């Protein structure tokens, strides 16, 4: 892990981004104190499993029924 000050980070930003994309973590310091971390993006490459929640989620039969008038009035500030 490398630490650079803000001025050097601005000057060499493109190089630092390339290093982070290659897996390196870079600490950016302000007045010698760590202020931010530049890290690579980790992509989740695992395949999605469709139907993973089947049987675990229940949607009420009246899910899309109109709301009661008093509740609509409360949302509208009446």
C-alpha cells in the first residue's frame, strides 16, 4: 500500500488510477494524515441464481388495492 500527498495525487492521478485498477490500494494524505483511499473496483462475477427467494416472500392478495381515503389524505397533507 502506497501513501501519497494530495499534490502528488493530483499530479499523478492517471498513474495512481492505473495502479489501483491493477489491484494496489493507495492512501491519499492531507497534511500527512490519511484522508482517502483509492482502491480497485471488485466485480462480483458469480452467476445470479434466479428463484432464490421462491417460497420465502409473500405478497398480499390486496397488494395493489386502492389505499383508504384517510391514508391518501394524510399523504397529501389534508
